[in-house]
C-alpha cells in the first residue's frame, strides 16, 4: 500500500524525518538504516561485517546487531526471503563471515499499543471522501517513530478520522504517502482509503507530483536559477545526517531545482522544486553547494556563516535565530491528480508567521544597511 525524503511512502520524502526513524547509535558492525524505498511498507538495513567477526549464525548475528528488534521479526524476514548475504538470499543457519555484506528488509512493526488518537487541531486545506490535505505546522512529527509516539500528525488524524477504517487499526503510518521533516512547515496530502493511498503513492514514486519549497539559505547564490544533482544516502560517519556521494556509487539519485526570489547579500531567499524526494534532500543539497539553510542545526546553518564580524551584526543574527528557532524551510505548494476524480489538484499555503517575521527582519536590515 505504501511508498522520503518515500511506502505508501514510495518517495524518500516520506522519511524526511529520518532522525526520528532510525537509531543514532552505531553498532559494532558498519550498519546503515536506510529510508524506505519504493516498497515503503518495509524498513531497510545494510550491514558490512567487521574483519574480526567470528563465525556466527545469521539470525543470531542480526539479533545482536539490530537494536530494539526481536528475533521473531528477523526470523520472519529470513523466512520471507528478505535477507541477502553478498547479494543472495540466505537461511537463518548461514554462518556469517568477515566482510560479508548483509541487506535485509523487515515489515515495519505495528505500534497499536502506542498509537493513541489525540484531539490535536489540524489545519485542513481540503478534504473529501478520499483525500485530506493539511498544512503541517513546524515542530510536529508526521508519524510516530523512535522516541516520538505522541503528538504527531498521525495521532491527530487518528482522532479526526476515527470513523474511517484505515485509521482505526493502530497503523502509525495510516494514510501517509509522503512526509516532511518535523521542523519543516507546509503541505501534505493523506489518503483516506487503500485505493487512494495506492494511487497517490504511485504519483510520488513516478515523481509526477508538483512540489515547491521556500528556503532561506546562507550566502549570495551566484546564479538566478540552477540544478543540483547528487546521490543522497546516509552519512558514512555521522549517522543522523544525510550525505551527497559525488561519485554516485552510493545513495539514491536526487535532483533539486532552485530559483532565486530575493537577495539579501549575506543570505538568499530561494524557491526549490523537487524532481526527486530524498531524505533531507533540500537541506543536504544546499549544504553540498555551500549554501546551508539558515538556522539548520543539523547541517551547519545555525551559526554566522556570512557577514561582518561586528557584534551588532552577530546580535542581529542571534535575534533572527530566536524569531525562527528552526531551519528556514516551508513546503509552499503541492500538486497531484485526485485518485478518484482524476482532476488536477493544486494547493498553496503562505509562509508561516515565524518565516514571515524572519524575512521582515532581513528586509529591514538590508534597507538600513543601504542608507
């Protein structure tokens, strides 16, 4: 049913909140917990066995090296043919060896006992029998995940749509076909039945949806328009970050188009159009070209990167950070084809108050600097 930054998340936009999805604790082996891919019903793992590893049964090794995962769940993945060693499916009795490459997919565990419908206000832009379009506020996780089982959008939807069968089953990803980061504001579409979810998921997988984001980034971008291409995957050393692999040997293909909306000298307001949807795509792509998002603490934008050394300027930046205590990114526009009527649907939402206040501060600063 599902498909990123991606089951009905089928696009890495689903796991834009990858920081909530996966453990940040490294294991003795080199482990990569990847965002869901085209089959977003599954959690993906990749492990390269250490050189000094002694022979051990495959199921025992995986149980020891994947945190908070039962042996029964791993055994089911083996029985389903979802565990591959050096590219071939293996049985639980297989004896792992040093430098073996293990890839496995496991169905996401159900959190029926953890998902609680909550009467949380939702900013609904549109709703009918098949879809609901919401404007997610910054600070709200899209769905429950590691360490975040309450106060998410899905908790709120479970209450708002409590009469809809899909939202009565305790599924922590009910209706989701894509997602945005916890601290990114903006538009999301949610399916209200299986057929709608499958239809929407296919659109995200084919990249036929329209998605526009507004971002404030550090530095004066030279070109008025541009395209960033670079495979995105989990950072090889910093597990809670994503990373651009220049040689394209790792990660997933990712393309971001950008257009300059306004220049402030030390920062630039841009619009981004996603051709693909990978975890943290805009954030990591802009960092990659030397223009991290303003106040993005994960990718180095939460300090003075451009400007003067005057204390008055530093105080101004600190004040900007206080006005908008999150990365400056807003999902402004979303377009898709309705799964039942097949009509083109297009939704836009203005910048939230904190983003508008931030832009007003830079407008004022720039005008005063020109005097």
